[in-house]
């Protein structure tokens, strides 16, 4: 589809909400971007899912194992030496270091305030902004992806409209674009 997909690091907070995580991973699977994360990012997402009682420990283990298996090339390693020289918020420097290590152009996070003073060539986007940009690049692919995502939901089953209603709470501008395209 795209000869050289751009590189994107997903922060832990966009891997936390189920429907948002599913949408982002499906977009990566379709080749709309090259996905990256680190052990620290996955551990934080896992910890927050379990702590919020969204899922149990064994479910979290299974989920993150499946994610790692589906995207083996996504794991960033060897970025630890870069962490101390990053200038953003100290608790999120590992995310920027991972982005620098793999040459990512974008970090997707909903915690924009901690991602200031980024190295040249790296920008931060909210999940909503990022999904809107993907939609602008490939609107039909994104609508098809969401349709398939809704069809795959079983517990509970959801229609596309129900999936979009849930996503609208997280990424309203994106859902507005999708709904306008569907009309």
C-alpha cells in the first residue's frame, strides 16, 4: 500500500483503552505505519490495565504476549543509553529515546504535556490527531478496518455504530471523519 511506512512509537496510554488499542494495532497490521514500542512501554500499559481492574494478570500476560507475537519487529532495544540525554519529562524520556533509536517520526500519546523539547524529526500527536491523519491518507482503508474490527467483536458483540460511539469518547474528531465518510 505505502512503499515506506512511517515509523511510530505508541505510548502506554494509547495501548490502555481496548477499542483504541485495537484500532491502532489494526492500522499497523494493514501497513499504514510501522509500529514500535519498548518493554518499558508495554510494562506500563500492562500495569495500568491490571491496576484498573480492566483485566486480570493472566489475561494481561496473554494480551501482551499476543501483541508481541503479532508485531515481533516492534520491540525497541538498545535505547537505554539515550534516555539521560532526552529533554522531555523524565518519566517519559524512555519513550522519546525509543523513538530516536528507531528513527520514528511520530510518538502517539494522549499525554502531550510530557513530550516537549523533542529531538529534531520527532513529533508528538494525540491518538485522535494521529488517527485523523491516517484517515486522511487512507479513508477507505480506515472505514474497512473499523468495519472488520466491529465484526470481530464477540464479547460483547458490537455493531460498527456501537464501536464508533465508544471510540467517540476517546477520539471524537476521528469518529466524526469516519461518520462523514459513511454518509
